[in-house]
């Protein structure tokens, strides 16, 4: 199949009209950028290496960890992974933490409150007293008669 130069130029012009100026490679073509996807296993290996270097041991059967912040919020970890080294006083808590208020975690955290956190409990009590003062008084009524009417 021998094509003349005019036919080749016509074919090239049709291809350019159809596909535009797309080129796969050659001189003057920008290199394709590749995304660097991090490998999942390397982070886990690095963390395990850090645990080994710190000499921490895992503690089993920890249901929750609560960390009290100075601003009154509580970092709550449900079913965390806890590692501990007694000699160096190192505690590592890993897991998904949620910022919560003391009101959200009551009454479970009452035993965990220390002297620094007692002001949180006092604030909650004062708020409840303020709400009680705003509540209207109950009217004395005979509820049995009201039930018979319905």
C-alpha cells in the first residue's frame, strides 16, 4: 500500500483534527507525573521498632483511657492499644481518640476525677442547680381522678 505524500499529509491532518496535538513521547513532551503511594507496612515496622527501642510491653484488657486536658475537655480512647515501661515511666496509648466533655462521660468517670478535675464536677452541679431553679413548681393534684377522666 503505497501512499503519496499528499495522501500522507491529508491523513496526518485528519488525525490532528480528530485527536488534537496529543503525543505519547519524544522530544519536548512533558514527563508523566507519578503519585508516590506510601506503603502501609513501613509505618507499622517503624512503630514496632520504636516500641522495641523504648522497651515497652503491651498491657492487655484495657477498655478505655481518659486523658483530662487543662481546658476541661477529655480525650477519650475506647479499646486502645496501651504499652508501658515501668523503669522509664513511659506510657504509649494508640487508637482513635475523641474529644468529649465531662457531661458526656458521666457517671463513669467520677472515680477517675482527681483534685485538678473536681472543678469540672462542681461546674456541672452548679449548672444543674441553675436549671432546677428555673423549673416550675408542681401543682398538687389527684392523679387517680385525672386518670378516670381520660
